[in-house]
């Protein structure tokens, strides 16, 4: 085994082991997770038990995560820990993409430290210990960024990016709103040639739509309307579909979109919490008090320490037009802009956090290199 593969295996093992340990010690505690058998878990059980879901409504939420869990149950058997092992594996696999993005484009140390930091990131450990889709969304989002951040060299790159994006939107339909931005980005920067980039962009968007056609036909047969992905899509485009009365409360469950742009922006970027968090008990997310020393101390160490360096890394990337780093900035800004309108929050930040970590260590390494150059130039003076 090469040293490179040993590094990847070590990073995966650390992240995977810590997520399982956290789930066993903390995540399954009734005080932390009052409802381990979440809504998505129960839907996955029903999918596993029979095939009736194909021709009838089975969830107002996106089908991607429950279907993935049902596949895991088919292979490993039904059980809470099977779902937690799946979440832990997805979270640990993210270290591979963190390492590769850094190693190939930003510097080996950036990739190594970013992947290690993500492996130790308590926020990701906590959400991986709850049977909800957030970890899978973050994993697919990072994988997609890994694919499109590099110039395309073959047609299959565009097709593979389309497959990943379609899978991502089947897990989190809200991200379908980023499609125009992604298409414009690919049309301009997929390759160094404008006409070829346009071809790749067309191939990408065609793949996304083609993969959506069978499920849209199925939804039309079930609901009598061309429902895009799932009923929850109507949360982001009001009037796009008339939700079934049986699922309307869940499809339009309470969120904080009405709180305003400033509230969403503050909640997205905040380092410590000073207000109550109601949680989402139906999905296994418990409420949190206005001030939690445990929560805020962890957030300060995991996230707060890196935020200044992430801002510095973003500024350096934009000023120098540093390839992949600038692309990371673009995805963070685009995702944040989307969250301004559909609701911000610490949990909402999860898919962007790996990119923020990469930018932070990029900024930190640049600052360290600048300091070394200053020391060397000072020692060279007579």
C-alpha cells in the first residue's frame, strides 16, 4: 500500500471510528436524541418491508435518503445501528474528498489538515448520530464540488457531474434552485474553451433532467400532478404543487424563512448560540437551551477558531483568482445566498462547512508562508 493510500485509510478510520464512538456514548442518549427512530428511519423501514411505495405516496419529503437507508437495510438488515453505520461511513468518506481537493489544488498540508479537522468535527459527528439526511446531503455536495472544481477533460465528467447533482437533489430538493448558477459556471469555466464549455454545460443539465423524468412520471401517476422530486418542493416554490392533505403538515413543516434575511444570515454564520433552539423532535433533533456551555465551547473550538482564517482564505483566493479556492468561495457564497431565503441555522450550514474548513486552512497556510518569507527576508538583510 502506498503512503498516499495509507494516509487516506487513516483519515477514514479516524473519522469513522469517532462517529461511531460519539453515537454510542452521546448521540443515542435520550437527553441528546429523544427520538432515535426518526421519521426518515420509519419511512425506510416501510420501503424495505414491501414494494407498495412505488405506486402510492410514502413520504412528502425527498425520497433519496430513505431509499438509501432501505438499500442498507436490504444488505445489512433493519436496525438503528445499521443506519448509524451508514451515516458514519458517509461522513468518514468526506475526508477523502477534503484531502484530494487540498492535495491536488491547494497544497498537501491544506488537504491533510482539512480532512483531519473534519474527522474531528463534533457538529458533523452529532448530526451523523441522528438518522436524518443532513450527513448524506453534505457528503454528496462535497463530492459534487470535488468533481466540478476541476476543469473537465472528457464528456463523461459532465455526465458524472449530472448524475451526482441529480442524486443530491433527490436527497435535498432545495439545491435544485442552484441549478442555474451551476450551469452558468460550467458554461464559462468547465474548460478553457468557450464552445466546449457550453457543450459540457448542456450535457450536464440534460443528464439532470433525463434522470428526473422517470420519477416525475411516477409522481404524476401517484398525485395526478407533475410533482418535482417530492411534495416538499412546494416549500421552496409556493404554488408549484398542491400538497396532499394527508402530508401537508409535514411537507410545510415550520421553519424560519419568515424571520427575515438578517436573522437567517446571523443564524447561518453565528459561532455561539444565545437563544432557544426548538429542534425537530419528529426527526430526532432535540431542543437546546438558550445558553449551552457544552454546545458553545465545542462550536468555538471547531468552527470559531477557523472562521477568521476562512475569511482570509476567501479574500486571498478572490484577489489572486486562485482556481479551486475561488470555486470554493463561489459555492459557499451561492449556498449562503440560497439559505438567506429558505432559512439559515447551524444545521443548515453543514454542507458548506467542509468548504469553509478548506478555505480556512488555505488561508492559514498562506499566512504561514507569508510569515516565513518575512523572516527569511529579514535574516537576509545585512
